[in-house]
C-alpha cells in the first residue's frame, strides 16, 4: 500500500476543517516530541563521551585502589606519577601521559581571568591528537614558560583566536602562547582550556617534588595507549612491582603491613576510556562523570512520554473515526476500496505526527538553553542533520503506528448499519483497548509523581541536615599561596580589620572536600588510616565549635606551627581506639614510622565533611602553617562583607581571581545532582500527568456519549443525580486503581534503589504513594467533572430523539 500526495492533501483539508481537534492533537504530540527529543538528546550526549578521540578503544586509564581501613575500597581515576614512570619503563609497547588539571589565573593588561590548564606529557599529542589551528604544540609542551590555548580560550582572553606568539602573565611571570587548538566537544572526560608540559614553571618546586616522587600523591589520571597485542594486565603488574619496591612501601611498619590482611597497599588496573564517563567507581569523584541508572532511566521516561502522547492521539483519532462513520460509509458505497480508506487515514495520522514533530523540534530549540542549564551540561550537538533526520523518521513511524487502530476501526465500518444510524458504536475490544491505554497513562504519571516526591524530599532532607555548626554567617575564599607567604599573612590581617568581620580562620582545604589521609596510632594501639586537616588556632572559634572533652585550639594559647598538639573529632577518637572522648584527652598519638608524638588536647563534635551519602568522617585537626583556605565569620550582613573582601582583594593579589562564596552553598553543592534529577522528574511527571488528564477527559466525553440512552433510562426509572454521577465516576475510579497497581510498585522499588545510596535517609514511607494517588485522583476528578455534570443534566426527551 503506497500513500500518495493526494492522500496528504485530503488529510490537510480535513485538519483545517476541524481546527480545534487539529490544534489539540498536534500540540499534545508536539509537547511529547519536545520532551522526548530533549531527554534522548541528553542521553545520547551522555553516551557519546570521548567518541571524538581517535582509536578510543585502545586508550585506557591507569586506575588505583587503596586497601586501607579508611578507604571506601573503590577504584579511583587518579594515580601517582611514579606509577606512570613504572609503566613507561615496563617494556610493554605503549604511550602514556598524565593529565593533571588545575585552575590558574591569567592576566592580560589589567584584566585577570581563571583558566583551566592541564599539565600533560609529550605523548598526549600522539594519544589524543588534538587539532592544532596555529603554532607548535610540541614546543608548547616542551618549554616551561609556554602554553597552548583552546580556540574558545584564546577568544576569551584576546578577543580572537589569533593568539599564537602572544604573552600572558601567570603569577606575575610571562608565558608565551605557542599554539592554539581546536575546541573539544562538550562530551569529554578530559576538559581543558589550556595545555602545558610537565616541565612547566606553573608548578613550584615543592609541588613538583610532591607530584613526581610521592607514590601516595594522586593529583590526576594517567592515560595509556597500548600497541596492538599489548597485555593490559602486564601494565598493571608493572605498576604493582614498582610500588612494592618503592621507599614509600618499604617505610611501612610491620603493623601497617599486617593491617592490609594480605592485600597490597595499592592495587592497579586499566579502565577503558570508552567507559570512563559512566564508570560507577567515579560517579562521586568528578563533575565529568554520570550515573548510568539515571541516564537510562531518563531514556525510559522519554519513550514513555512520547508513548503517552501517542496514546492520546489514538484515543482522539478513534473517537473522531466513530463520529465519521457515515462519511466512511458513503465513501465505501461510492466505490472506495479498503486500500483507499486505509491510505487516507494513515496519511492523516502521518501528517499530524510530522507537523507535531516540526513544532516539537522548534520547542526543543527554544527550550534548549533552559534544559542545558537544568542538567548542567553544554549540549552542543543536539541539532545535527542526523538527529533531525532521525526525528522526522520517528515522527513518520509514529504516525503509522498511531494511525493503525483508527484505520482498522474505519475498515470495520459497515455502510448499511452506519447509514441507518446503528453503527456509531465502538466494539467491546476497542473500548477495552482504550481503557488499557488510559490505565497505562495514569500508571506512568503516578510512578513519576511518586519518584519525584521521594527524590525531592530526600534532597531537601539531606541538604538541611545539621553540619555540626551554623554555616550561615561564614564565607569561604582561597588564596593562591599559604600562610608561609608574607603577602598572604598581610591579607589575613587586613581581613580581620574589615567592618562586620568577627573572626578569620585558615585551613588546608574547605571542610567539605577534606581528603588528606595518613596513618596514626595511639600508644599501644594499631595503626589506622584517618583523615587530617591542617587548621589555624582560630578554626574552632570561627566555626563556633565547643569541646566534647578537653579543650580545642585557642589563639591565646596555641601557635600555628605547634605540631605537638592535635584535636580529634568524636569519630576520630573512636577509630583510634579510645574508650571515650574524655579518655582521649591528654593521650598521645603518632605516625607509625615516626617517633614524634602529638598530644590530644581535646575532642570536638563531628562536623559533616561529606554528604549524607557518607558516614561522619574521622578527623585529626593539626596546627599547620600550610593553610590557604580562609573562613570569614561575619556578625553583620554577608553581602556587605563580601563586597568589602572583593574591594580588598586586588590590593594584595592583583594577578589572581577572587572566588568567595557562602559556606552553606558548599553543602548545597553536595546535592546539586539530586536537585537536577528532582527537577527533571518533576517536569516529566507534570507532562505525563497532563497527558493522562487529557486522555481521561477524552474517554469521559466518549463514555457519556456512548451511555447516554442508558443514563436516560435510569433517570426514567427514578435514578437521582447522585446515582448518575456515581455511574460515570465509578468507571474512572476503577481505571485509576488499576493504574496505581501497575505503576506504584515499580516506583516504590525505584525509590528504594535511589535511597540505598544514602547513609542518612529521610523518613520516606507510604505518604509518597498516598501523594501520588491523591494527585491522580484530583486530576481525574477535574478531568471528568464536566462530563459527569453533563451526564446528570441530560434531558431524556432530547437523548431519546437522537
């Protein structure tokens, strides 16, 4: 059966003839297409990471796992440079490059901007083959005073991509731009704005020694490209042998080695670059990684939304077919064949779906900036010729599928019965099919609503958990150097004198990202691996923390360089084996390979260093001068204090960009992904509920029309308004109940799977299910109320005459 242009012209005239019907079905489908296109576009973006890399399947990440007590036992994407050196010297045919990214402040004239620079090895060129637009990338990676910029970064800094040969200032020192590179696609797990070689003078000598010689220092991933036939296991084994032979491992005490229970201190394996973005081990470690369950769940939601929109169209088109039975009968009497009738109805359906596809794509294009902001991804390859062509094909295929049942209904029309007025009745099978479709609509809507309530409530609960102190009056900022620098100390003194500032403390990092781990033991105890944080004497006062036992650091009694004193938190005291917080006070602890002891002056209450997905982090607080993160406490208006800091900053750091933010924003950032998921689910549930509402509205209209004579007869036999109303509503309450039985159990399982990732969970019970049912009930009531009232008001004389 071949549809010709004439069939489409007739279909277009029929659509124009009924503008209300046409507008309703086309807009409904367009919204479904728009939501489906955006969600599937995001899914495709998530599945396309690093596809632009040549020979991606031959490139691996050297992954590392620590087998120490405090480690979570998961694999990490970062490893040390000594491990890189070991695999390069292994004899296995390969190329390797580190990728150590950090932010630097670049100054041109008086303007300073932050740029993300990645320090890489020369092999990076041949492994990833970045496209060079101008200059010499090899020279840029070889010289310590050179950089290569991406095209976008060159435009940001210089106003055009013609930047090769120009000079920028970093930390007051000149660096020459020796190459300009083509921008990477947004779907990359190796984002950079600039490249520098490992000889770069951006690294000071202290940091260089730490990065290049310390097996325990992991600052970024190492990428390996294997030659054909090379064994990935041999690479991991080479790193293992070198680690076991290193001074880092040999300095471990017998007690520390015994605590590994026969495992290596570190294990190594190769992970494919192709699987990097969705690697479950990396989901919590970086913004450039995604969760496969969430992504494939969104794909399912996209398909469901489009299916629901198509279901609505099937319902509407079927009702319209029933109303056109006399027209169909006349065409058959005049000689129209079954093929001609089929072509006509399929042409109408395909035309409707193609118009809806075009409008849906337009809506998606208009909403793309909002959607990109919602998912926090740069979706730069959504509207490609391939994606547009696939969308048109999908629209045409959907037109055929959605038009199949109305076409079948038209073919079953009997001219004699239709022309005599006895054929305007749907078969029992057809009616049940449309009821099933409505049930599936409500099942989907209720499931999505329940998931939305669960995710939103858990996100709200987790983000409002007590962090152990009041973050509201605190601001956090980072200096480019630490307190050993006289300029940094002078800036700190200026901060203290600002109006509205009641205290300033320093720490080695933000409390929400504290990842320093070392081994310590108490007298007579076994070594344990525990987190530590370098702080200034003012730390506990600024954070408003009181001692659980003993005393905390006090600027009147303690000095920043006094490393003979430590404070534990409650979790740390338990991990070290003390019977209680009071028992820890006055005792000493030490590093297993060091005879220097440190006395515990006090125990502080636990504060939340991580999100609600983790347990409270055992921590040792040490007085150290190598601190560069400032926490400012204000007794006045935070915005006023922040503006004062912004005005003060350039006097001390004219070559650096200030990044000051509220402490409570740090904690909120822990749940940014959860908030985005809740918003996506909420938008999807609103669309699904609206589609379900419209579907039950159509079904109610047809039900009242179909049962008009039955309702009249009941009235003639004395049925009141309440009885008639309940007759209509009963049918739809049953449909909602069936939808709940189908949709809510999978939603409950999905809720439990989501909550399983949290150590601290909100009290989510049956109220989410009850809430979904309540929303569905209200929607159904609102959608069927008009037709219920119409049924109650049916006039028997008019209904019987018709």
